């Protein structure tokens, strides 16, 4: 058994592929349970965000993860496989560390990803998919991530997706005069964006959400409308930001075309959702500028060089922490091996001891019984090592012989 990670992310796959692979939060529990029904997979954690869908598992072979992903999301057609990656052992540990500290994030150093990793692990624990091995791994990663971010300064130069959205809005609409922004959704992305928008008091902010109470809590006093008012709200706004978990587009080309005829200025739509909230064909409409998650990668601020320097330091730290975890695993394996070996020898001892006691009860001479007991126990203890040594003379090298002598106490 070994640790494997299989999946795809914003670096390996375009938005349309990530969209198909994503597993919604409400589907995580049944997905994890289905993984545990697979042969050869003992433990699993699914990390599914707008930028990645990854399966971390303790399994006998890596292809077990590939088979599960194919059955669950891609109907086995294989077309998605060119976008995926598979890591094992120390490489898998290093990858998880990169993800947790934000080094593998679309926005380097983004702190929110660690919370997403913790939430994914908590879900796996809740349904019983994460066992002792993954528990040790993720606890190690959580502790290491905090240390690495602090030691390298990666967190000090981080920028969030919400901040980049704010920068994008500044490029799209004038900030020196009144403008109207519609925010669709009330999740983490919108909640993190609002403090930036409040820096521009001339902005009129309208919140649209299925549950108005949640939206009111994010920005008391703001205009809050139900989802049914979405099209009407787009008639006069300058920009709309979409970030909901809807699996169906909230804004289609057919629905927006009549609205565009009533507008006298360009509409900037920022679709930060996965799956996308805005139908892609809307980008073809006149006077509409549609930006999505893939466009975020094009926006970089003046701290990029500093983040790159921090990333180099972080990679060195990742190597150390990954190696430390692997050594810990080896220690656990050796500890378990010693326990198993002791149980085996004790079992042989008890077996021969019971035979000896039986002989004593039958009146056999005690000296003869002890002699037979000692010979039988010695022969059984030496049997497997002797067999292995005889076989090794034809198959193993001199280094193995040196190790055997040390193991048997002959050096």
C-alpha cells in the first residue's frame, strides 16, 4: 500500500474540463463511499474546488484511482486523461504540501486553499473514508503548511482571487465616478470581495442570492434582490460578478439578448464560478465583455517577483517536510514489523511450550522435555531466516549479506 494522488488542476486542464470533473460539496460523501467500495483502495480524501479535482488515497496501485475517476465522471471515454497527473509516495506528499501552502494555487500564496484542504479532510473523516494513514498525512501537512508559509514569507506576498477580481473590476469600470456592480451569490468569494468594493464608496452594490437573509448578513443596508430579479438588475449595472454553486447557467444568451437591447453601455461579466454561471456564448454578444477563472491567470501585480522568491524557498522547505514524513512512515513500518515479528515468535514459543507441558503431564522426564522444547523452538525460529539465506546466495549481492549479518547479530 502507498499514498497516491490523481487528478487535474488549472495548470493541467482548461476550464471546460475542470468543470466536468468537479464534484459538488453535497456529492462528496457518496463519492467517497463509492471509492471505498473499489478493490485495493483503503482510504481516500477528495479535494474538489474551482481550480482542481484531486483524489488522495491509500491504495495498492495508482491505476485504481484512475479507474474510479473514469467511471464516476467521464464514462470511460479516456479523453480527459491527457489532462491528469498521478503522483505516489514522497512526490504525492510534496504535491499536497504545495497545494496546502498555496504554491500550486492559481493565485500563488492564496491562503483560502488551506481552508479548502481542511474542509475536504474533515468530510472524509466524517464519512469514515480517511483512516489512520491519511490522518497522519494531513495533520503533518497542516502543521508543515503553517511553518513553511511563515518561514518563507509566502503568505506575506500572497494575493487572493477576490483581490484580483477587484483589480479586474478597476480595469473594467470607472472608479472615479458613480458605477453599479451586481454581485450574484453570497459565498466565500463574494464575502471576500465586498471589503475591497467598500473602498470605493461611489459604487452602488446590489446583492442577488437565493436566500436574501444570507446576503443581508454580508452587507447590511445594501440592496438585496432574489435570483428572479437577476435579468432586471442587469439593465442598468456596469458590471456583474457571478460566484454561485449552481450546476446550471444562471445567465444564458437567449435570456440576456433582450436586456442588451435596453442598455446603452458595455456590460462586464466576471464569472468566478465552477461550473460556470454564465453561458460561454454570451461573450459573442455585442457590448459584452465576459471574463472567467482562466482569465485570472493573466492578472499579475507588482509583488510577483517577491512571490517567486518565496516560492523557491518554499520548494526547499517542501523537500525537507516531505522527506521528514517519509522517514516517519518508515519508522511506523519498522515498528509494525517488529510487533508482527514478536507476535510470531511468541506464537511459536506458546505452541512448543504447550507441547512440553503436555509431555510433563504425561510423566515424561523433565530434562528430556526441556531438551526437546529448546531444540524445537530453536529450529522453528531459525527456519525462515535459514531458507532466506540459502535462497539469497543465488539472487542477492554482497550488500545484502552484510545486512543479514547485522540483522542476525553476527557482526
